[in-house]
């Protein structure tokens, strides 16, 4: 009797296949690290100034698509199927959807949202194909596929929704769509808030700045324009928030919460400048008094706090999904992280169950390694979703939504239980709105100092990292004295900004020093004035005496024959000018003239104002006035771009002056009304 043929041996993966498997696992771990960095560092961008953090975030953001594409290629070209491929493909898709707290790194990313959309679709289709392909193979091999397939399918749906939110939020603030959205606020301010009514900038009576309700201010064909029946508008205004007498909105803490809603309304108004709309209320007395008799009345720190929170809303409007979620899907912002956390937990348990049945094609050690890697990744992603949920709940967007609900629902104001819950939620803290630091640059001091590390990074990254800037110094914290000096100068000016001459008149030195304030309209006049006063201030800071001024003058005369090398030497008892000066035999260049004017101004300050305190008061008042004078600008997009990399103090002054109706450097005369 013939013997039956023995069954063919079960094919097993080769060592190269196993190595390829762990290589893919390493890339997936790298993708999870990228997700972690985007979640953790994304919200920190507006708090920290330029530096390594921003380069890391931009690098991770830029490399996410190549990383996903390369890993997809390895999965597709693998000679052997492994159970974890399906799970890992879902993780890669999660990287493409980014995070709620980081939608774009730059304005260019927003304007190129269609390109990102195409990339999302292409990579997404490939990943879904891999998930379906490997999921089918997993079912054919009877590896308890249901345990993994159900949570994976649910996670896939959530990720697709998150990707849509990412693209939709970018589209909402792109140039092509921004005008349509901001037009609503522009029309509202023109027809509603500009009406001639009694106003009080302290109690906010008559200030109907919109906190929420844009969807009710859209004109529909065939219907009466909404502004012709203003009493029927269902909008939340600053005036309504201030009129609420609930327990949560009284006292010092209540004032802070009201100011948060005010910041939200101001951010919507400021958004008109980014879209190129006219500020119809700029010339009203009501607008002028809002800042000078309201925000700046008594507590100058309140004005900066309101502006800081306002710029946080502006930043989030363009660079995160919070604005879109706030307007279109407020509950999604809460539900999606909770659902993702639950699904990741489910997937972890399912992975434990499936891995309990060892894969006969791999060794026990390999099985345990894969199980540990997949579970660790899943747990990390679950906690990142919980962290993202906390960030949103602690953000100003969620708090404003809570306050709106509290004001609109009287029963919440009478229920101790609901008030306690809302109070606890409102107490949650997140990162500070702004770093509160000023960058420094000195022409005379440390001019030759370079950062070798940064320069090496510049060349090592093929110019991706900027070179170290000569003369740059470590940033310093904006002190309360600086803020007070600027606010005092603004109040004294009453909105009539000048280039420093007013402070000189006030201190009785105008006749002697007015020459140093170039009031001509020529190009570069303002910059020349700043440089001259900067040089003089630096020399006064070094406590120069007459002898050091004389030596500095000698250096200038010698500049014809000898270039001054930019080396970092200490200045003690004499003026050191560390800048490269080149002159012709018969003429003196502009740089030399500027330095000479700065030295001459320093000599006058030191010789004519012997008292140290008086001299520094002259300088302090001048710089406070000059900071305000240079703040008005029509280049709003520049301020918007700076917000993505930590912001600048001058942006805060620009926003404050905008809300006071000071849009130009010339005098602004308030009018009574329209």
C-alpha cells in the first residue's frame, strides 16, 4: 500500500524578514516620537522665542510625510506578513492628522492647504489599503482578527475625521476663505457697534463687541438683512458678559474671566486687519476711550493681560484647530480625545489577547518584543490623547464657551453644584500666554561675538537653521517698570504719537537734543534716529566720561586708515566701537556718520546732564515714546507670522494701539460718532 505524501512544510520567514520587521518597528517608534513632540512642543511655540524648539517642531512637521511614505514602502515590499502591520499603519495615519494644538507651522502652510490635502489623501489611501490588505490576511490566518479589527476600524474612522478637521481649519483661515469669514465681523462693527449710544468704558455699557454668534449675522438671499432688525440678533456681546451678576463673574477672579471674553472679542476685531478690512470704529471717541479710560484706568497690567490673551486667540485661530472646533464642532473637541483614549485602551487589551496566542512563525523572544513594542506605542498614544483633551479644557476657547453658557442660562447661576463644577473647570491652567521677554541687539557691544554651535548647525542643516546674528544678546524679561513707562507715555500722548520730541520737551532738553530726532520724511530717517540714540544709550550705560568720548572720536578719525575689527573687548573707561568701517580718501560713509552722531549725542547727555537719575529719565522717556511711535503698522501679516515663533513685544503694542484707534504714526483726533 502506498504511503500518503507528507504535508509540505509551513513556510517561515527568513532572518532578513525578521530584521526588516524590527526595522519597520523602529520607524513606527520614530513616528510615535514625532507625534509626541508635536503634542508636547506644539503648544509651547507661542510661549518660547526663536530657538531650537521651533526648528525641532518644523523639522518633525516637515519630515512626517516622508517618514510615513518610506515606512509604507517597506510594508508593501515586505516578503512576509506580520500581525502588527495593521496596527502600525493606523499609528502612521495618526501622525498625518497632526494634533489639535498644531495645525500649521507657518502662514505659507495655511495658504498651501490644498497641497497638504492632496498629500493627506494619497498617503491616507495607501495606509487604508495596507490596513484592509493585512486585515484580510489576518482573518485568513484565523488569528482572532475580530479582537483587533473592531477597535482598529473605529480608530480609523476617528483619524479620518481628525484629518478632515485639520484641513478644514487650515482652509478656514486661508486667504481665499478668510475674507468671507471676517466680513461678518466687519459688517457687524459697521452696523451695530458704531451706532450712537451712551457708552461707559469702565462698565462696558454700549460696547457690543461680539464674543460669539457670527452665524446669526449672515445675510441670506430673499431675507431681510440682519442688521435691519438688531434686536433679534442672537449674539453674545461684551456688554452682556459685563451685565451678568452671577457669583462666578464677581470679584477679582470674575474680572479676569470677563477680560478673557473681552480678549476673545478683540481677537475677532483684530482679525480684520489681517484680512485687509477697514476698521470702521477707529475714529470714534468710544474707541479711544475704551483704551485710555477703560483698559488703562488704574491698572496698566490689566491692558497687557487682555492683549496677551487676545494674541493667544489670534495665534490659535491660524495655527491650531481650536477656532474651527469652537465655531463648527465644539463637542468634537471634547469627544474625539475621549473616544481615542477609550479605543486605544481597547486596542491594548485586544493586542494582549491576540499576542497570548503566539505566532508560530516567530520565536518566543520575537513575539514578546513585538507585543511589548505595540502595547507601549498604544499606551503612549492613549495618554497623548488625554493630554490633548486637558489642553483644550484648560484653553481660553473652552473657558469662553463655559462663560457664554453660564451667562445665557440663568439656572446655572442659581445652582451651587453647577457653579462649583464650572468654577473647577475654569481654574485649570495651561502654559503662559507669552514668554514676556525682549530680544536685544547691540551695535557696539559684543559685535564680534558669534555662536559657533549655531553656525555649525547652520551649515550642517544646509542653511535650515539661521546663522548666529552678530551683536545679538540674551533676551531679557519685560519688567513691570518698562510696561509702566510705556503706558505712562501713551496716556500722556492721548494717542498723538511723536518720535521722541515730546519727551525731550517734558524733560526740558528739547532745544539741545532735538537735532537727534530726525523728523524728515526721507527713507530711513526713523531707523537713523533709533541707531543714533541706541549708540548714545549704550555709551551712557558704560558710564563714559569726557576722556572716553575723546578717545572714541580719535577712533573715528583713525577709521580712514584702519578698519576696526569686530572683537569682543570689555569697555571700561572708554568707548569701544566694534563695527567695520570703510571710508574713501575724500568722503565719510553713512556708518561713520551715524556713529559720530551717536558719540556726539552721548557727549551732550553726559556733559549737560550731570545727574545720573535725570539723564536716565530722559533716555527712559525717549525710548518709551519711540516704542509707541514705531508700533503702528499696516503690515499685519508680519505680526501674524511672528506669533508662530513666540511673538514680539511690539506686536502687543500694535494690537493695543489698534483698539485705541491709533493706526498711523500721525496724530489721531477722536470724533464723537457717526
